[in-house]
């Protein structure tokens, strides 16, 4: 009985592996820094292409990242990235560079 169970356990364990690699963010752009001052107009807006474009324009950020409550995120600091924190309603509650 144990001899039959071991191959099944091994098969199940290998079936859980994923060959998909996590996306690697592009390298930070030297000389491009985000400025989160003056982004009050974004508060309360929903995630959209227009909101992202406006956020980039206002902040000077190269990248915009939307963060949802409880979302796991990387903690590396990116001076060229703007983090838009969404509330449970899906609307932007705050904006921070990094």
C-alpha cells in the first residue's frame, strides 16, 4: 500500500510546480524620479489607462503600480515608481513614490 502511495505523492508534488517565472521589473531609469506632491486630484479615482497616464504626467514617474488591500508586493525602492494605493472600493486612497 505504501509503495503505491509514494509515486502518487511524488506525482502530485511535481504537478504543483510552475515553470512560469515572475515578471522582473525593468531597471530604474537614472535621473527620473517620482514626485508625489500635488497628486490630490487622483484621490477617489478608479484605476484606468487615463488615471495611469495622468499619474505619470503629474508625478514624473516612469512606472505606476496599483496596490490593493492585502496585496503582497516587493519592497525594493524605485525612485522612478509611483504606488497608487486602492481602497476596498477600488478607488485611489493615497499615492506614494517608491
